[in-house]
C-alpha cells in the first residue's frame, strides 16, 4: 500500500475502533513514522470532498463513509499479492494451519471479528511479511490449480493494529479489501459489515 493509504487506514482505525474523530497531523505522522507532508498529502482529497475539516494543528472527521469508500476506490489489492496457491481442504482447516505471524484479512477477518459469516466462503486472504512467507510455502506448496489461498504483503504498521488473540486487519481494511474482491459472496460480507457500521453509528 502507498503511504497515503496508511494514513487513511490509521484515520479510519481511530474513528471506527477507537471512537475518536479528532486527530493531529503530527500525531498521525509520529504513529506511522512518516513525514508530516505525507499526512497532509493524504488529507488533501479528504478535505476536498468534505470528509474532514482541517485546522491549523488538528483535523476532525465529519464523514467516515466518504473516506471509507474513497479508500476502497483507490485500493489496488492485487498488487499486494506476493504468493497464491491451491489448498485442497476446507477453509477452516487452512485457517487453523496458518503460522502465528499471519494477519487474517477479508472473509476470515470478518469471521474472527464478529463470530459470524453472512455467506459461506472458500477463498482465504492473509497478510505476512516477505521474511515470513517461507513457512506459508512449506505448509501450502505451489499448485497449478485455481488458487484459493492468497498471501498479501504485510506493511510494517499492520502488527500495531492486531491483538494477541485476534490477529486481523482493521475493520476499515476488511471493508476495503472485500470491496476489491471478485467472489460473489464478497457483496454479502460488504452488506453485513456496512450494516454493522451503521448500527455502531460510525457513518454518522
């Protein structure tokens, strides 16, 4: 992901998970270890669309939904895929065989987060660093058959959002990644997640 996307993800994490709509540009820059100019670059389109109100030393999120859909529209998930293969077993078995550094995304992340699934799924998306991928390849060797296991490159900040007993992407990234998937049931997951966000008053 681009650095500006890391900024957007952190903003949405603050709003959705931490219930905080007011942030400082410097705080975001320090948290992500990036320049203040990168934060301002990420804020520019959000300000232009009226999703944030930018002040001298801080900014306020006024339209979470706009930011979420904007990120979904610019996300290039396929570019982050560093390995894909076929594992001929139920998806719950694939999930149980994942090594500990893995961060679950998309369908699996939704299931582990909400203890529920709006539809059955047979594809799995996980994030690992390039240094950690060898263990995945050992457990799930290359296959010429249609892939059902997709491994994406984990950025350095992703571990900061994962909990010890819940190694998943942020709710915003679950949404954005689902938006970019082709499987028909991705729409069912998106609808369910959007309803949860509405009930949680995140979209106010």
